């Protein structure tokens, strides 16, 4: 009986200590969002599009068309979001519905009807990861994703200059650093 009370006391102390530990917090926002989409068409081509938006509104957009018979056709665009699109993005990202979309689950095997949507969003206390391979996968969350997808379409309509000498890097985002625990505790996330 005494051992049971000691175990219970240890569990309570651990729970109290865990609650008193400071949560991790974003040190510096190095980007606002990274999104990507893969779309397989009827001609066996895959169109890969990615977007990386920085806090100052600058963005990198890459489009790669992979033909079934050869080298991909890669294009890189560097632009600046309009004030309207940047404000809309901030509003979309602050929506509780979008924040509640769960982390992606892994998928194995052949994926039919690929129309993927993936996003990384540095939040104050975590790096939110959203991912769906098909429209069917994201259907239960469509109401929460619709504003983000509408914003994405608005960005695609902007005419950014083609950066012919800029190498393709799949919109590789910069590291995100979160502070955890004590003064020197930091965790760095670099999604791959």
C-alpha cells in the first residue's frame, strides 16, 4: 500500500513539473508558409508546384512539369505578394479551423488520382504540418482548407518574373528555431 502511495506521489510531482515547464516558443519567424501541390494529369505528366512565402511578402514559386519521357521542365519565379494577398494569408493562417487540421498520415503503395496539398506553417508554439495526397483524403477537412486553397489560387494568378538563373530547390524553407525550457534550450526544425 505504501509503495502505491509513493508511486502516486511521484506521478503527481512529475505532472506538476511538466505543467510548470515553459512551452516552446518561436524565436524568429523565417518564413510564413511553405506549400506544395502535385497533380497527375491524364497524359502521365506530373505538375509539381511549390511556394515559399517570407515575412516581408517576398515569395518563391517553383513549377516543374515531369513528362513521362524525359527531363522535367523547371521554372522558378521570385515575386512580392500584394498587400491584399499578404493580409488575406495572415487572416487565413489565424483561422482556428485551419489550425485544427491534423498532421498528415503516411500513405503506402500506389496512389491513384494524385492531387496533393502539403503545407508547413511555423506557429508560435509548433511547426504545423498539413498533408493530403488526394482530394478524397482531404475531403473531411475541406471546409477548413478551402480559404487556404482559395488564397493559393490568388497567388497563382499573380505574374511574378521568371528567374532564369535561379536553381530549383523545391522551395526549401529556412530553419525554424523554437526556444524550449531554460535560457539556452532551443530546438531547430528543418523540414526535409
